[in-house]
């Protein structure tokens, strides 16, 4: 995997799309960021618990990931 680009609006969604990502799992995300990911064909799963990334990914793949509210919905 390549080093991610700097954190600037619209750059990360495009880069992740180019890397083949189609889902991003996050604790929370603002509306504009959600739109940018959607425009790049990436589904946003919000409200993930603060846990190890491997555990979250495994739960998502098993269909057992429990999500909550989006604390960053602004």
C-alpha cells in the first residue's frame, strides 16, 4: 500500500478509491466528507466503536459490527 496523501478536502476519498476501497468504517464524519466519499463510490459506515481496527473490520465482514450515533454530524 502507498503512503496516504495529506489531509485536504476531497483528496483522501479519491486516493482511497484509486486504492480499490469501497467501504470506510468510522466513528463519525461530517456531511461534506460523506458526500465526497459517496462521489468516489465508497460506502461510509458510521458510529463504529473505539476498538482495534482488526476487530472492527472482522466484525464488519461477519455482519456483526454494532454501530451507534454519528458524533461528528455537522
